[in-house]
């Protein structure tokens, strides 16, 4: 019995600590112990300690401590208001410059989740934060509340004498589309600062009703000498799918700037501008744009008249590009490319390209290809693969008499293996 009593007296502090003071004691510690204690407030249903955790949010410089408090706030969900009615005060005081950006974003997400309008002033401070992800989160949080207090915040920034703050305002306009903001975004389209105008183009485009005034953005294409501004105009037209300006995108396919031409080629996929792309490929000097332009025609399933593809086949220095051009002419059965296919089948130094050209001539099936195919088959210096492709294509042509011409050819060529292949076709 004495031993049992001694053991009970030894364990009594531990039992008391586990039952009554465990969570509070952990909060007084640091590191992982403190973070466990913060979580136990929720797990052990100890809302009486929630205020102590909230104070840790403001007093601890440990980001993991801050994260633990925010996670506990989040875990309480709709019960947070009853557990700690002044919770928003701690978030308000936490939202200030110098904090870890990810923690600021997570704290603002709580306000947005519960649409806590009492945090609007704090969120407006964050709207001018130098880090974009914090500003974006602030604007999105205010927009999620659908609280008109965001409008004065944006307007104040839009009228700032600092270009960077006018750009912040346009970021806010992109997150909170409202017809009342459209006139201010429109004014910034003509801002004296180039960067502000870059932001103003998407900022104005996202405002409700801007579709009707899209010409304000479109006309900037012809007004601006800055290639990046013209690129942004085309990008917005494409992103918003303003079909009324498809002609401008077509014009931009031949812009002097590679940046603008790339944006226009991307737009060609949206508006189906195969002819504009093909026409530009006749003169395109940029290898990346030639590649993307050819891909665009294949994406659209339209040769755009074939002239651009023909030019690539006949003149591109890149072997893979010439091969893809021959494949494209084959796929599209493009008669416009016949002369280029005839030329490349005989003179291109790459065998695979000559094979593809020969196959394309059979797919197109034009009688004008008969002579060139026979010429290739009769060339003793030509490879067996090319001659075989030429034979198969010749057999596909709508000729009334294929037998006599081919058997005559078989009798005079030196390549007996190929001659035997020809004769086998007519047994």
C-alpha cells in the first residue's frame, strides 16, 4: 500500500498537467511545443485559450507560429466569431508591411472566406503592398466581399502622382470589374507613362461594358510605336475574343515586330486567319515564327492558300521545316504546291524530304506529276526508297495506261531490283 501511495504522489503532477494545464503550458513554450499547444486549443475544445493564441500571432516572429494560429482560426470556421469575437482585430493588426508575404495572403483569405467587411481598411493597406501577390490577394479578398468600399481605394490609387500606384489601381480594376471604374481605366489608356498604359489595356478590357468601346483599345495599335504596347493590344483582342477586330489581328500578322507577329499568329488560331499566316510565311525571316506559323496552319487544318508552305519547302534552311512543309502539302492535298513538290522531289538533298514529296504528288493526284515521277524512277542515282514512293504515287494517278510506260521504264533502267518491283505490279 505504501508503494502505491508513493507512486500516486509521483504521478499526481503529471495527471493534473495532462487534464488541466497541458494546453496552457505548451503555449508558454516555444518551437514545436508551442505549435502543438496552439492546435490543441481547437482539438481539446479550449476556446478560453484562443485569445492567448491570437496574441502569439502578433508577438511571435516565428512564421510557423503565425501559420499555426491562422490555421486554428480557419479550423474554427463559422464558430470563430463566438469563440473569439474580436478575432478580426488581430488579423487587422497583423496585416502590415514587413510580414511574411505568404502569411499575409493566408490571413487575408480568412477575411474573404467570412466576408469580414471590418477588415476593409487593413485590406486597403495591403492593396499598396510592394509585392504583387499580396496586392492581388488584397484586391481579390475585397472583391470577394462585393463591398463598394473597394472603389474609393482603387480610385485613390488611380489618381496618384506615382505611376506605380496607378498601376496598382489597374490591378485592382482587373480583379473588381465594375462599370463605375471604366471611365478611370479609359483615362489611363492615355497615361503619359508607358508601363501604366501596358496595365491599362487589360484593366479597361475587364470592365463590364468595355466590349462596346473596344475600339478605344484597338485604335491604340495604329497609334503606338512601342512594339510591346501593340503586342498587348493584339493579346487582349485575342483573349477577349473580340471578333469585330479580327481584321486588325490579320493586319498584325505582317507587323514589323516579331513580338506582335507572334501574338497575331496566336490570334490566328482563335479567329481562323490561315490566309494571313500563309501570306506572312512567304516573307517571314524569324525561324521561330516560321515554325509557329506552320504549326498554326496545321492546327487550323487549312493551308491558307498554300503559298507560305510552298515557300518553306522551297527555301527553308532547316531540314525539319522542309520535311514538315512537304507533309503539310501532302495532308492538305495542296495543288498550289505542285511546282515546289516537283522541284524538291528531284533536287532536295534530303532523302526523307524527296520521299514525302513523292508521296504528296500521289495524294494530290494531278496528271502533271506523271512525267516528274517517271523521271525520278528512271534516275539510276536516286535512292530505292524515293523511287518506290514515286512508283506508288504514279500508280495512284488517274492515267488511262500506266502499264506500258512503267514496263518500258523497267526495261531500260540499270537498277534491276527496282525493275523487278515494277514488273511484279503487273503480273
